[in-house]
C-alpha cells in the first residue's frame, strides 16, 4: 500500500511538471511568433523548488543579462543583509572647536549608501543632503574649518567594478561602479547638440575630455570610455543632429562629493581653504589612510533607508 501511494505521488508530480512544461512551451512559441519578438533572442531554464528540471528554451545559450541582473542583486541583498539593514552616511570631525573654528579635519563616511544624492527619492536628493549637512555644522557652531575635507571611502575594497566588466560598458551610466561613498548614483549627464558637447549637469572634477562624436542617425549610438580614478574620458560614436542628453559613469564619486561640499561651505559662509582628500587617493599615493573619528560624529543620515525600503518590497 505504501509503495502504491508513493507511485501515485510520483506520478502526480510528473504529470504536474509535464503540464507546466507544455504551458511554458506554448507560451514561448506565442511570444517568439509575436511582432515585438522579431529578431529577438531568448534563453531561460525552469526548475522546481527542489531543483528538478521542468522546462528550458536554449537554456545553455549565453545572453547579456542587462537590467534583469537587478533581480539577482536585489535577492542577494535581501538574503545577505536582511530586510531591515540600513545604509548610513555620517559626518564627523577631528580636533576641537574653538570660537567657531574647527581646528581639525572634516570627515564624511558611508557604508555604500546607494541613495545618497539620488534624484529618484524625495528626501535624499543632493539639496536634501546639503541642507542637513550645513544645518548640522551650524548647530555645532562651526563657521570656519582650518583642516581638510576627508571623504572616507574605505568601507569597501579598492576594486569598485568587477574584473571582467566590459570596457564598452564601464564609462557609461549603466556600468557605474559601486563605491563606499556613492554620490548622485555615480552618474553624470552630458548635454549635447549633434556632435558638440554643450555642458554637463555637474562640474566633473579632474577630468579631461576627448570628443570624437559624429552627427548621424536618429538615435543615441554614443559610447563613453573612462574608468574609476581616471582623469581622461573619451566619447565617441554618433548622435542625431538635435539636443540630447547622454549619461556616463562618474570616474571618482567621492572626489565629486567633496568638490560639491566645498561649494556648499562657501555658499553658506563657512570658511574653508583646505584640501579634498579621499581614502582611495591616500592609498594611491602610498600614504596612511586617515582614521574616521567616530567619537565626534555630528550627522547621521540613515533615516529609513532599509534594504526592504530601497528594493521596494
């Protein structure tokens, strides 16, 4: 009786899998025969929760994952970090404050907050962080900074992009790396008119441009070539003869943030004549990395940016 029961269960499972496979095959044929799928490539593999094969269509064919990769990174973040993990960006200082003068360095540190300066979310845009930062300095009574501005981007390792990242992708907005201190989603925009660069949405720091754009076609066929810490950017390809916006990957987001903070300080009347220092630059120059002074933290922007909130569950 027990054997018969097991056979019945196995048979029902097999029938269920075959039924699902037939439906998947029919749906696949319908999709590939539709007008939007003309000249499209498709590859997928389906298994049940136990890992048993159910259905595949060219399951071993390699395709560019593009934005579908976000599914796996989101799932990995939830599993590895948990739904309540919070990214935090903090500001601190070394030395002491006397008569409004900070006799020390100003520090910014982050554990990879992906929303810092993002235009997508209310409350996290560049002007929001600027307002919080300047208000916190004034609450501390700081009107002058005698030291330097240190952007501590040491939380992650030095390699900000994967070793196998395609050179064609790396300089473009969709190929931006992940830094300990991210800023504006590590993206910048170029406003163009045909082959000519009109201006940028932000003033990129320490970057020289080589422009080999040509005017042709009716869509964006341009590519930006640059890399983390690079001081050279090359744009090539074609753009139509009209005003367009092309987006690239910021070569050094921590330096970019530092430059914008320096401007905020000037605009708010806080005197600052120091240098912008990053932990990465100190490593490149063979210097000792400045230690973030945790005891003097005066701003923390973790708010409610949990993994669950960011991914959208």
